[in-house]
């Protein structure tokens, strides 16, 4: 094992873990806790990534006085100019980063809110399929929409920390940014889950009719959950686009959604810590395979295919053998419940 | 009049045939087994690849043999899925959403398994199976109407559609098996009480549905210029939308849905392209609009366990 860069490996694993953990946490909130079978995670992820990519590349060129009609960021001149101008002004880079995080949260959340309208009145089967097909349509749209680079996508997106000369320091700092966002997402989701709203969500998942009869406005609640979940997914997309510094339509295939599903099913649906664990395990295997694949040389069967077969079978096997996952869902400890338990002990 | 009108009309008819063969089994399987089956996409692809491997590896050029083998293989695949996964989950009392998620897991596994198979076959024959050209079959007669030559795909799929529709009608209306299937789709518990062997009937339904879809896949090989392991996945939007138009319950309405979607995707987009300059590749958006319209205006009530919300001025909370 000559040249196995252990620090680089850990940094790249944690970065990927941070992004995917945001996906799996929000998916768990939507699907594991409130029963919206979201098969279209990739829609909001893609929207977030493309918004930040488009915004950053266009604005950097415009603010540096480049004529974007002649040198749009998706052609070769634009890419070269972006490479030259991209990391000159730290304030601009960080400002654009914050702006894109906000915008992608709002836009992805709003799209999620709108998409909740057609799917409110139908069961989980239809919800899942509608969102899944939305993802494919988004991809087809991006593949043919010239201003965002069509099938080539956008390249040379300036990283907000691109002005730091040393790449290891830059990667570590960006990792800290990602983990901070992950911590924020986890806190928000945890607070939501432990609030009265969280318990309403669980009641909607377990029995929609009963929740409706108890006077809960189920459509409004589902729309709200999709807004919050999709917003955070959009932020994850933003983080992804700055990490890879390029986006193209083929990054946003339904497989991304399935990856997140495998994580929450493995970790345990309805348990937020479980999603973190699932994300950590699956991204670790992912990264290990990426590091090992070149060592195997040319094989008849690509290890990538085997990986996907394993992910698919993992979902099926876990659902059959242990549907509650590694960390099963726990009842929420409310103050009232604790008081009752104490009274019972006496 | 739009340019290429005759060709558009022929394609319109052609797609009606394909969509009917693809989506009737989806509706039938959902209403009998209550499993929304994403593996349906794999049924199409595996049907097509049965024909491709028979042609590329064994040199078969008979569509009858290919269709028969595809029917048996994919039908068996569907029964295996049911026995190993869906029945196990339902026995454990999993919710329909969980069964759907498991079918999604199977979908991924099958899809990449096919890539592995194409890789292995490529290793042995060094032919490109990831994008396989149109197959010319030797046992389809060539017919020309007036000055117009009908393609092989058109003749084969027309015959197959007529066969599928009429045999489904005969099975469902005239045989004991069909009556049992209809009884189970109406009320499974009552059907079981009155002595219908439920598991047997459900397995037979899966066999039939998988088989018919696979025949559709074989027909696709005589039409499509490039058969890829994602052939079925790229059609899943249309097929499911057609199923939803039929409410996943009525076979007649599913057939009407096939005509509507085929119309929008061929004649509708041709009009939009000619008069408004909409690119032809945006064709799936029309289907998606049809899907949203179906869900908003005619929500398939009860079919997926949804609640009949109505948005009135006075909200539900009052």
C-alpha cells in the first residue's frame, strides 16, 4: 500500500459523509418520521447545486467586468476566465457562498412546498412515483438547457475558500464548514422531532385519518415538512457543488436518492442518530471502494456495478430481516411522560 | 398540416401498441396484489435483453422464440420477487410504503445486475451489448399498404397487442382463474374465505404480468435503434402515468390512458415543435403535466390509501 494518503482519505470521507448525512437526516424527517415517501430527494439536491453554481459563476464573471454574452461561464473561455478570476477576492467568494446557501434553501424549499400540492390527496405509492419522475424531468431539463451548460454542466465553480493557497488547509476548513452545516441540520431536526410538531408528524405517519380527526391540518403539515426538508437538501446541494467545483446533469440521477434511502433504512427509520450512522457506514464503503478500485486494475465486472447491486439488496434484506434498522426508533420523552413514569414508580 | 404527418401518425399508433402492452400488466398486478412495482421497468429491460442475448450470443432471429423465452424467464423472475420479497414483507405486516421501497431496492439491484451480465457477455463475445442495434427478425412478414411500407416493429407489435388484449379479456372474463383474480382484486379476504387459493392466484398474476411486459420488451428490440440497459427506466414515467390515468384499477381506462399519452407524445409535441418551437426532447414534460393533472383533478381515491382532501375556503382546521 504505497502512497495511500490516510489523511486525504479521512478528509474526503468526512466531507462526503457531511453532505450525505444532511440528505439522510432530512429524508428521515420526511419519510421516516412523517411518512412522505420522498423518492425525489435528488430534485432538491440538484436545484440547490445548480442554483449556487449558476449564481456564483455568472456573478463572478459579471462583477469582474466580463461580458457574459460573449464569454458565458459554460464555454471554454468562460471556464478559463473563471479559473483566473475565481479566487482573487476572498470577501466576494464568501459573500457569494452565503448568498447561494440562502437562495438554494428558499428556492428548493419553495419547490418542495409546491410539489406537496399534487401529492397530498394520494397515497405513498403515488407520492413516491411523482417525486421520482420530477427528478428525471429536472435532469432532462438541465441536459437541454443551454444557460446552465446543457450536458457539459458548469465547471470551475470558485470554492468560497479558494483563496487559501495550501490545498490541505483549504480542504480541512471546507470540511469544518460542511460539518457545521451538518450540526445545524441535526439540531434543527432534533428540535423539530422533539416538539409537538414532531409528535403530530408521527401521528400523520401512523394514521393519517386519525390525525385528521384529531383536528390536525394534515395538508399544511406535510407541506411544511417538505419545505423544511427540501430547503436543507438544497443547502446540501450547494455544499456539493462547491466541493466538486463542477456540476453536470448526470450527477443528479435517481441513484442519489436511493443512496440516501439505503442510509436511513440501514440506520433505522425515525431515528436521527441512525441516519448519521447509516450515512457514515455507506459513505465509508463508498470511499474505500474509490480508493481500492484503481488497485484492482481492469476487471471484467466493474466494482461500481457490484456496489449498486449490494445497495439495492441491502435495502431489501434489511427490510425483510430487521425493518427497524440498526438503531430502532425510540419513544419521545416528553416532560408529561416522565412525570407519569415517576408517578408510576412510586 | 405539420411536416412528416404520416410518419407521426404511424409512430402514434406504434406507441399506442407499446404503451398498452407495457401498462396493462402494471394495472393488473397492482389491483390484484396491491404492490406498486418499480421492478416493472426491469421487466421491460430484461424482456428486451432476453431477445438481445439470444440474438447476439446464440444467433437467434425468430421473434416467436424470443418472446416465448422472455415470457417464461421474466414471468419466473416476477414470481421469485413475489415469493422471496413481497410475500415475506406482507407476512411481517409491513406497510404498502415499505413494500414499495423494497421493490425500489430490487429495481436498483436488477438494473446493475443487467450491466454485470452485459459486461460478462461482452467479455465472451466482444460485442457491444450496452447499446445494441435494432434486431431484424426473420419471421415477421413484410406488408405494404398502398405505397406505404409497414415496419417489422409495427406489424409485430400490432399482432402482439391484439393478442395480449384479447387473451387478457378472455382470461379475466371467461375463465375460473380470471374470476378468482378479479375477486381478489375486489376484496382479498372475502375471496380467501370463499375458497380461492390466494397465493396461487397471486403468483399466477405475477407470472402473467411479468411475461406480458417482457413480450413488450422483445417488441421494443425490433423498434428501438439503440437498446440500452436503461430502456425500461426511460419509459417508466409514461407507463406509470398511464397506469395512474387508469387509477391502477381499470384496464379499460388504462388503455385509454395509453392512447392519450401516445397522442401527447407524438402528435402533441409535433404541433408544439412546429408552431411554438418547443424542442422534441422536452416530450416527457407533456407526460408529466398529464401526471400532475391526473393527480390534482382525478386523484385515484383510495387506490393508494390517500385521503380525499378538498381545498375549500374554509379550511379543515375550522
